[in-house]
């Protein structure tokens, strides 16, 4: 499988560049979850990053990707159908 060095912005991984596996389309996943174990036996804390376009070229097209920290940390709830109410 191919991987791409992807920068992380915000949160506990701010400023780090990690290799992220690419999918069949050549893009990294839309969300990246990082579980951090707790010392007191509670379930691990989950940090969530969302994919965003990296830098924008002269023609306005994105070149590469980056992950931005999502402080709410809610993973996506599945597909968005046109007949569902948006919240």
C-alpha cells in the first residue's frame, strides 16, 4: 500500500508530519482518529482530525492534504442522504 507524509494542524499532534496510508483512489481517509490511553483505567481519549486541502496552487486546485484538529471529536455518522434532515 502507498502512504503519503501528511501534516497535522492543531490539537496534540500540531506541527507533526506522519505517513498516512492512502485508499484505492489515492486519497487519505476523511477522518483520522487517535486513541490515547488513560492511566486510571477509563476508556481511551479519542482525538479526531478531519482531512482538508493542503496548499492551493495557481489554478485554485488543492495540492496534497492536511489534517485539522476537530475539538468536538464526533466521528461521521454515516452517509448523508438527500431526504434526511440536516442538523
